[in-house]
């Protein structure tokens, strides 16, 4: 099969488009003919500096496609079904072998391109807001990097839950974010987001912050919290220093929680399965919207990763084999 592979970490230019052996279907897994690949922020970080499971290495957490083979121990999947999948690595390829329990049936009204963007981004957003963030109607939430895949999912889910939504983004993306539910857009390059949050809330602060940026942004996110506010850290796309001064937490009985969907999928599979099934149905109904900025051929994986790193993206970037 064809795959976008690399032999060493580095910039987008490390990708090579090559023939590699087809993955083998596990007795408890399925083999998927991949139709679309949603590129995650973690894919970009892993290409830049993550561990290589093999050489050549096929990176990637998410894909969607058609079941081509079913393991002998699998009873709830069949050849020909449309699925989206979550995996440790291997999505940037024409075929992917994944545990059956890490696949979700794609409703007829959802495209492969949209379905490939759902498990990581939407599952992560839901867990950040509700499972660990305990967001309630009437609360205020700040979403850092509101135009990212996770950010746009957080914005829509929080607004639907009755929250007042604040989000940071570059100035050119603020107006577009309003269309997805942002009440207060903050152009983080033009203003101090901490001061702006405090101004907009009358120095009350927000009840919840979802921070996927990390580094100094995470430290300053803590300064946006109201009394007994909660902060969620869910990544370090800035690749900044993650050393943290916890003083702002204890001063206001605040909390900071790390979220990783992969662990929940492993330890709470029934909950994650039901949650993502529900969101796929809502996407089919149009109640939630997946935003795809650009689509690239799999052979141009390097260009797709470079576009993500340009920080011009609004939503997700998708590869198509």
C-alpha cells in the first residue's frame, strides 16, 4: 500500500510517499481501506519529535474508511461498513489496522472527510468541558486556540450547553468564530488576553479554561480563572516550557486537570464509545458542524503539515489517499 512515511523526526519535509507492507488485521481488530485522514495536532508534534514505532514510521491518530477485513474474534463489525477510527499511529496510509473497539460506525449522512476529524477532536473537547471540566449552563468558559479542531468543537459544545463562550484566535478569525457560538472573541496577538478576560467579566474571571496551547499561555490561563475555577490542560502545541507556578491555584481554590482522550478510551471504553456515537449522530443532523479548511492528497502530507504549522488553519486539514 501507499503511505506517507518518515525515517527520522523533523520538519514537514521528512515525509516520503512510499510503498509499504499492508498492516495485518488482529483477531480482535479490523482492517480499514482508508478514505480520509484527519490530521491532529499530535500528529504534527509526533512527526517533529515523537517516538518512531518503526522505520519507516507511519504517523497519525484518526482515519475513516470502509472495513475490508474483520478479525476472527470480532462480532460487531462486518466487511463493507463505514467507520471512523482512533489509533496510536498509522493513519497516514491507504490502509490501517485497528482494534475493533476503537472504531465507530459512520452515519450515512456524514462524509468520510468529516468523520475522520471526529474521534480525537470532538472526544477530547467533550471530555475537557464535561467529564473533567464539569461545565454547567450559565458558566463562562475560555477556549484557547478557538479556531483549532478541538477549539471549534469546544466552542459549539459549550454554547449548546448554555455557557458564555470566550475564545482566543488571531484577529482575522474572530468574526468567523462568532458564527459557531463565540460570545467574546479575543485577538490574542493584539491584546493581553488575561486583561481582556478580566475586563469582559468585570474582574470576575471565567469558570473554566480549556488550554491546548501550553507553555506560558497555560500559566497565564490560570490568571483568567474565577474563584474555584477549573483549568484543563490538553496539549502543548506551542512546544513551550511546561514548568508551572501553581500559586494562582491555591490563592483562589482553583484546580488544574490534565486530559488525554487515549487513556479514557482505554480505561472507560463504553463511555467514550457512547459519547462519540452520539456526536456522530448530532453531526449527521447538523446540530454540530465539522469544519474542514483544506484537503490534500496523501502524497502531499508534507505540504498539509506545513500548512498546519503556518497557523493559518481554521478547523481541520484532511488527507485523502
